[in-house]
């Protein structure tokens, strides 16, 4: 074999190797998604219900996640009032997934849930000028292992769309091509009462307020991983 042919063969093998490594690298960074909490929508609701000076709600997410990373939501609820007690009614709250039309029961997660998930959850009290931070998820995310319940599945099963019918498969394709975003929401039920007054005679629960907390999930382009990309 002539030197020219040998050089061409080596160059071809080199190019193939580089292409393979690049494709593997691209695949490893192309499965990233981003969760966005629509805070302005919640702030508008609080203002409409005249609660914006009493309650603040926020959620914490990473700058990006893989498809299976997010198994729960980290929520923070601040009681900014001077004399209002806020009760978070977990059992009346729900997680709603738009593309499946599911309404899922909310579970406030503790470090080690050993009780039956069917047992009613006590409301969480937030006294004036204090803040509650909690991890919550959907009941169907849990799996019972080694005597405790732990979140075992992603909160939103994105890859599962591939196994659905034609509408789900089309939605998956559109999502992967960044043509559509996935939507879900937390329907958060709060009960409020004046601390000094307590409950009115004959009243079992304080007045109720339902706050719709919407989220979107979008597919990130592979370029998000480039070190000079400032739009992460």
C-alpha cells in the first residue's frame, strides 16, 4: 500500500473516531430540560385576592435537569402578615398535568415516610412573620422499599410519552424539537384566619384560598453546555 493510501486510511479512521466521540458527547448533553415557575401569574392571583401583602410563594429549581432528575418540588411559603395564621391544606391540594388531564394527590415529603400514604395529612401552620419550606410530590411517584416510602419516579414522565398513543408521541416529538413546552400546575389550598380572633363559632375550617401555581418544562438546546453561553 502506498504512503498516500495509508495516510488516507489513517485520516478516515481519525475522522470517524472524532465524529463518534462528538456524537457521544452531544448525546450526553442533549437530554437537559429546564423547569420554569410562572411567579408573575401567582403574584397576580395574590394581588387579586388581596393577599399580596400577606403571602409570598416561591419554588427552587436547578439551572437544568435531566429527564428523571425532578421527583419533587421545593416550595417556600412566607407569611408576611402581622396577625394572620396560614394553614396549608396538603390533602386538598393537587398537582395537575395538562397533557394527561390528571389531577394527582399532593404528598408533603418527610425524611422517612413510614406511614401508609392513604392516611390524612395534617395541615401545616405558618404563623405571622415566619416561613415554611417543604418538599412535595405526587402520591403516585412514591415506591415502598426497605420499610419507607421514597420518590422513585420523575414528577413528570417525559420519556413515557413515547409509549403512549399518537397524540402523546407527537407531543414528545414536538417537545424534543423544542416546538412545544410541557405544562403542569400545583393547585395550592390555603386557609387563613386572624390569629387573635380564631375561628368563627360553628366554623370547622378557616376561609379557603386556592392559588394556581403554573410551571412549564422546556427542552434546552445542546449549546446550553458551552462555557461561553451566558443564557443558561
